[in-house]
C-alpha cells in the first residue's frame, strides 16, 4: 500500500513583501547635483578685472614717469615752453617797436638798450650841411647767452616814418661801437653816428644781427 506525501514547498521561503517599495520608483526619482562652478567663475572674473586694472595703472604710471624724465632732461622738447627772456617778445616789427626806455633781446640772447640820444651834435668828421643834422646814439649791448657773440656798427640803421634807412657813419667819433666779440655775461657801451634830415620824427633804431630776426626801438 502506497503512502501519500503532501506536496513540499520550495526550499527557500518567498521574499517578504516590503510595503515601502510601493512608494519609491527609481525611474521617477530625479537626482539634483550641486554645481559651484558659478561661484568660481565670478571669482575668476573679478581677479581678471583686478589684474587688468593693476596692469593699466602700472602702464600709465610708467608713461607719466617717462614724460617727467624727458621734461627734466630736455625742456626744449616742447612739453613745456621755457619762460621767455624779458625783452625778447617786444620790438619785433616796424609798426610795433619797443619804446626808447625799453630793452630788446634778439634771437642770439643779446640785449640792446638805448642809453642816450644827442641830436644836432657836432662831429668833426662830418661837415655841417644846411637841412641836415647829426645824431649820436649811445647804446649798451649785453650778452645774455652762453657763447661768444659778434657785434658790428653795420648791424644798426635809423629808419624814418617812411622806412627810409640811414646808414651809420663808421668810426666817426671816439667811443664808436665798431665791431668785435662779446663774451657771455659781459656788456659794453658804444656810440652810433648818423646824418639825417633835420627835424625827422618817429625815427626807429633798426637792429639786425646775423642769424637773428630784426628788432625795432623808438629813438625818442
């Protein structure tokens, strides 16, 4: 007689059901990742601006320093105009002469001053002629420059109101200006003699030294 054995279950019990699994699905769950790259980018951008500003400031400072050095080394570069010597900007034209009491300075830094004017003078070397008179003009020349400069009686003329020129009578009197060389920071006095039409007015002393623009001074 056969014996009946009841059907046996599996060797391992079935897994227990976890109710929490009903609430979570991997496919539906989104993961959020924290990204701090925006902070780093802002910091890098700020540092870049800071470095660029420092570089620009350094370049500007170097340029200003270079300009200052050049100006100190050579003021003639045109960065800064040198102060003109008093008298160098007057008496530059016939229509705008310096007054007889003013000194003029030419382009060679030589200063000219009229010290005295003697009209109707008597000079043995010049015969007296009716309708003519002799003028003696005593002047002073001072060399304000740093090099020797030449002077000559021939550099001076008298101009009347019509710009007619009177030449000097060379060596006609003792103490005549003559010609020569004037060292730096030295001066001299000399006389210029002219024979002009009697009663001439608005006479101007016209001075044109070599390598210099002319200067004009009222005689009286």
